[in-house]
C-alpha cells in the first residue's frame, strides 16, 4: 500500500511538472501565435504588451537594487554577463518602451495603460543604471579615466541610445549636454577612423557594434536637432 502511494505521489508530481513546464508554455505559445495578430502583422503585439507591463515593476526593483548593492564595482572585465548585460538590458528596455509608447499613441485601445506612465519607475531606474559610474567600472579598467572620450564604442553607444529613448519618453533635459558631447565625439571618432571602425575595447573591434553606434548617434540627432 505504501509503495502504491509513493508511486501515485511520484506520478502526480511528474505530471504537474510536465504540465507546468512543458504543456502550459506550449499552449501559451500556440495561443499567441494563433490569436496575436501583432506577431505576424503591423499592429502591437498583445504578448509584448503583457510581458512589458509584467516586467516593468520587476525591472525597476532590479535596477534600484543593483545600483545600491555596488556589485558592479567588484567585477572583472572577463565577467561579460555581469558587466555588459545590465547596460544593454537597460538600453533594450528603454528602446522597447519607446516602441510600445509609439504603438500606444497610434492605437491606445490596444493597451491596458500608457507605457510611459505605468513603466515610469522602470524607465528612470534604467536611466540611473546607465549613468551610474559604478556600472562603468569594467570599461574604466580597459580605457582608464578617459573612458568617455576614447573610442569605447559599445559602452558609449549604449549611453547614447538609452538616454535618447529616455528623453523621448519623459522629456527630461538634465543630461542633454552630456548626450550631445557623447554623440558628437563618438561620431567624430568614427568619421576620423581610416577604416570607419573603432574599438569596443583596446584591440577588440566588433563592426556590428559600430553599426549600432551609428544608429544610436542618429537617434540622438532626433533629440538634439543635430545632423551627423
């Protein structure tokens, strides 16, 4: 009898795990693929809207907690996930919010709320993480105290793109002079390079990041009224 109960409980646990981790994700994916016309058309994706709203509060807490912890100042340059990802994660969150805000302005009825309103805390937390000197520790190790004036393509392009999105979402102007300095000096570095390429880190060039930097500079042009 005891063995039978163990087998029944084990089967129940395995069935629950299978449903939760296999069946439900599959059904969720099929539901949105079938019914979410934004995934295959031009309208806003209901799934993207739902996920963004769900993540906004969590991202705000993540950004605030990470800055307060000071952990970024303790990391080495080879800890890529821990050093780079919080920065481009924040930039991606701001860019995604900007895109959803544009979609809301075109079709507010498709949204449960205005993205720049319900996500305002996360928007500002992402900005603060981008501007936090502690989160520049790894590029300071590579480039020294001149990390904001040397090539440093990847890091600086994230600052430019993220701050441009933040301004469009909030209208904040306190960092516009910094944004102008960064976009102009990075554009100059690319323009003066014999090959049109500059380094992310000394001796490490990733051409796709230069393309991203050019796009970021053009985004800043739209904010600043400049033309590079």
